[in-house]
C-alpha cells in the first residue's frame, strides 16, 4: 500500500481528474485500486491510498506525463508519503 497526503486547490476538480485521467494512468503502471479521503477539518487536504507495489509506483512517478496530471489535479505541493507505523495481518 502507498499512502500520500497532499493539498489541492479545488477538491471537486481533484476528484474529477483522480477518477478519470489519474485512474487510467495508475492502471497503466499496475495500480490495483485507489481511494481518496478528504480531511474532515480541511477539505483541501486529501489522503490517497493506493494498492500498489513500490516498484510499479516508482515507474509511475518517473512517467513524463505525471507532472501535467498533477497540475490538472490541482496539487499545490508534492505529496508527502505516509510511512506505516506497523503492519498486521488481522
């Protein structure tokens, strides 16, 4: 799993691109699923959770089309990656 946290300019626009252009590009790079959560105290802060292998995620980040998609998403600064504090089977 990959978890990122980012600030976006327009939450509605973010979802529109996340669900279309972003989803297509993620699938091209092996992403098996994604969810986006808006912070209940700040609608411009979004947590994205991806079912993705780290190797495939790295190839996604290296894709030359990603900067343009990030601009379409309205991401204000590069996303921060959340590191898991622990991992459990159940």
